C-alpha cells in the first residue's frame, strides 16, 4: 500500500501512522465497520467525481480510495479469520 493510502486508512480507523504498529484481532470488527462506513460516505464521489462537499485529498480520488480500502479490508478479514494480529514495522 502506498504511504498516502496507508496513512489515510490508519487515520480512518483511529490509528496513528508510525514506523511500527499493531491491529489486534479484537479490534478488527470495529475497524472493518469504520472503513465500510467511509466507503459509503465516499460512494457519491465515485459516481460523480466533481460533486462538492466530500473530499479525501486533492492528490487521490474516491476510486483509488476504494481500491486501497478493499485491499485493507481483505487483509483485516483474513487476519481475523486466522486469529492473526496485523503488525507492521517490526
């Protein structure tokens, strides 16, 4: 995941971007819900990128966000199913 996408995703789920971090299995249901809520909020931009009032970043559009979010959701769901925490930077 590109740095901007990773930082955006971590921000949405309430994690501070950093060199190291962990998402525990016990957090995953709540974090999955947060990302799914953001995807719903971004849906109007996917249909009409010129719509006003909703913006992720001047650098990235909603379609890119969906692609990153879908990949991250897959990671969280797979990790949850196997009982594995998500850890980075170790």
